[in-house]
C-alpha cells in the first residue's frame, strides 16, 4: 500500500544538496534544476533579509556586490553553514521545480554526506520540512553515487566508489545494497580552489578570487605530469604594489598547488582499502574503483589514484550527475528507497 501511495504523487522530489551545486529531480521526469548553491540576499534599511537571486544568477554576483547585498553559499564542507538561507534556497528550488508558488507538499529524498552528525542530519531534514516538504528521506552520498554510476549494489560483491564533490570526498565500499565501510573527509573541490588561491598568492604575489581559482582548476588543473603542458593567463591584484597585473599559470603550477588535497584524498582511500574485509577486497581488485563527482574531472586523477593504490581506477560516465541520478533512482524505485534511505 505504501508503494502505491508514493507512486501516486508526481510532485515527489530528489535533491542533491551540494556544497557547490544543487540538483533537483522530479519523480519520473529526471533533472529539473542544476544550479550553484548560492543565494544573494538584499538587506533593506530596517535590516530585513530579502532574496534577490538564487543559483547561477546569484553566483554571478559573488565578489561584486555592494554593501547591502551579500552572495552567500549556505552549504560549507557538505553541511549547512546558514540554516535560514539554506531553507530559503530549498524552498526556492522546490517552487521552481513545480513552476508555481503553491504546490502539493512533496515527499523529498535528500542526499547527504556520510559523515554528517545526527544534529546535522536533523538540520537538513528540518530545512526541507520548513521549506514545504511533506516527508523527508536522507540517503548517504556514497550509496547515491554508486547507484548513479550504475554499480550492481544489490549483488553480494564488493564495489568501491569515490565521490569528490564540492565540500567533501565520500568513499564507500558497497555490497548487498548497503554500505559496508565508508569514510567522509572535508577535502574536495573547495579545498582545491583554496590551495590554488594560496599558491598564486605565494608564488606570484597575485591576489585572485575563488572563482578564478575554480576556472583554473577546471581548465588546466591536473593531478599528473602532462605530455603537453597547458597554460592560462590570470589577472589579479599585485599584493606588494597594489596594482593590477597578469601572470601565466601552467598545468605544472596547478599540480604543485593541488598536491596536498590530492595526497589527503589518496590517504583516505588507502585507509578504506586497509579496513576492507578480505572477502570484498578480492572483488575490488577485480572490479576496480569508480570515481564520481566534479573532482573526478580533474585531469589524470584516475591515473594518480591508481598509481597510489595499485588498483584500476575508472571515471564514471557523466560523473558530475552521478549522485543526483542515484538519488533520483532511489526515489523512482520505492524498494530501493526503503533499502538505502536513512531515516531518523
């Protein structure tokens, strides 16, 4: 009966509430929204908050706003940093997904990092409930990533997935529809951006913003030495003279800038492998390791991790959308949802 009831509500949603981007899927319809997790807030003369923009429009304002407007990223390191703004963002995305202000309160499944505390899980659920959800399920990110990557999670075989998102890297060993072993570290896309910013500041005395560092990471970032070096011109402010200046950054610079977070991700992966039960370790040797998330698109990161752990490492098809697709599939298949969703 529960299965039939859930299937009757077309307004049900799956939300990948990411540090960098939020994706919303409508049950049976696929991805409806894929926008940055950024909210622009305008303060009136009485200090009251008003939403000015959400998503890409708000991200375009980052670092460019006057004093009465703030572009806020309410998610930090995979958790809610600003409860009220997160609630505003979720409400906005739910309303946008249904293309109207009033909607039949949907059931919502939200993907969350494995390492969230009970308090943080409760905060996520309450944000969605306050934003208009009728009921909220939570599904852990490694499981959603594995489902979205098409891994045979229900079989009695070990599969290992590494999801490198914006705020966290999630590593999970999955067998028989459950997480046998998992690890979450707050080292991911944002950390890469920060180390690139710091490197440019120290190496070239140039001050650049996080958006510039993110663009560099995407365009010429690499985890390994490339046969042909890539080059990009970066503009910023000279921190010594205070004048505007431009410098050339190479892919080798990027590899040096990102080496520490890459090392930490590699160490976390080795730690999980060391704790993996012998029965499942053999399966992982045979099946290899699957990478998902935006970090999986860093050039050569599969080869870097493979050389570190001496195992085959593969980038999933469409890694950026793997977690969102897995969350949506869990919503589409109620038996899978009941098996994998986390409920308090």
